[in-house]
C-alpha cells in the first residue's frame, strides 16, 4: 500500500485539487443560483419553492456528480494506466535486468569461451612451436648426420683412392722391380751361360788339360804306391783348395782300391800341397774333382 501511495502520490494530489475546485465551483453556483434573501420576515412567513429552480439545481448537482464520476473514472483510468505503465516499466526493467543479467552471463560465457579459445590458441601455438622446434632439431640432426656421412664417404673414397693409388704405384714399382730383376736375371743368366760356355771352353782347352795334367803329375809323384795297389787303379779325389793351391781337405770317392790305397792317396794329395796354380785364373776352382788313374 505504501508503495502504491508513493508511486501514485502525484495523481492523488491532482485528484484532490480537482475535487476541491469542483466543490468550490459548486458552492459558487449554488450561491449565485439562490435568490437574494429578502429582508427578515416573520418566522411564520411561508417560503415558496419554485420547481424550476429545484430542477436546475438538481441538474447542476447531477452534472457535478457526473463530472465527479467522470473525473473519478478518469482518475481510475489514469491510475490504471499509470499502474499499467508502472507494471510495464517494472516488466521492462525486469526484462532489462534479465537482459542485462543474460548479457552478463553471455559476456561471461563469451569471456570464458574467449579465454578457452585463447588458451587453446596458446596451447596450439606452443605445440606448433614445439613441433617446429622438434622438426628443426630433427632436420638439423639429419643434416649433421648427412654431412657426417658425406664427410665419411668422401674420406673413405679418398682413402680408397689413395690406397688404390698406392697399390697402383706399388704394382708399378713391383712390375718395374720384377722387370728389372728379370732383366738382371736374364743378364746374369746370359753372363752365367757365357761364363759357363767360356769355362766349358776353358775346361776343354789345352790350358785346362795342361792344368789337370800338372795336378795329376804332382799327386802321382807324391804318392807312395802300396803293395795292394793293383793294375788299373781308378779313384775319384775330391779336393778342397785355396787360390794359392794349398789343400785344406781331401776325400776319396768312388775307388776300386782297398783302404790302404785310399789312405795312401789322401796322404799323397796332402804331400802334393800346394797344388799347381793355373796359368789362367778362370781355371781355378775351390772344389776339384780329380780322376786319379796312375800309369803302370
């Protein structure tokens, strides 16, 4: 009730003022419509009331009543309109409040959605940054491994090339050495063949025959023939001598004589030392093989 009075105080004041004004107008009308009071008469004077006057007053009263009722109706309508307006305003304010609260909720939801979206975007950005960092690290590692493999491959190729070059040079050197050795061997062989041919020629020469005959004679002169030596004695004497002809060892090989004959031949060779020296040094041989066949 107090809230209603506070909300409609202006309308009530306005209605009260209207009623007072109407009452004032009604009083003035009644006063004007009344006839002037005649001079004081005796109380026994009868008053005559005109019916037309009563009808006019009644109409005025009714008119006033209608106006009052119309004003009351207007007041009620105004109050109803005001109440409706206030209700509409309250509903509007309530709707506005609800809209504001809904807007706040929506704003909070939007802020939360924005926060989540921002957090999600930051998470994705971090993941993307981590992915890019991992990808760059992987690429850098692959590049480092590739470069290391490339360097290793080049080093291996260089080592293989150097090894192949060294092998080629070694093979060429070996071929040259073999060729040189072959040439030397061929030269040595040719020299040996030539020397052998020359020695063979010398051995078959008169000088060689003379040299062997001198040795044969020296040994035969130094030999003391034992009684057991038979006719047709033939023994091989293996003599080791120095270049001076000095005998350092003697062995009897194939021989048809007995032990006494063999020992006598060894003693004869030692007594014949030094043996004759050949006129040509090429006829000298450290190891002599002499076929001892003494004359009868």
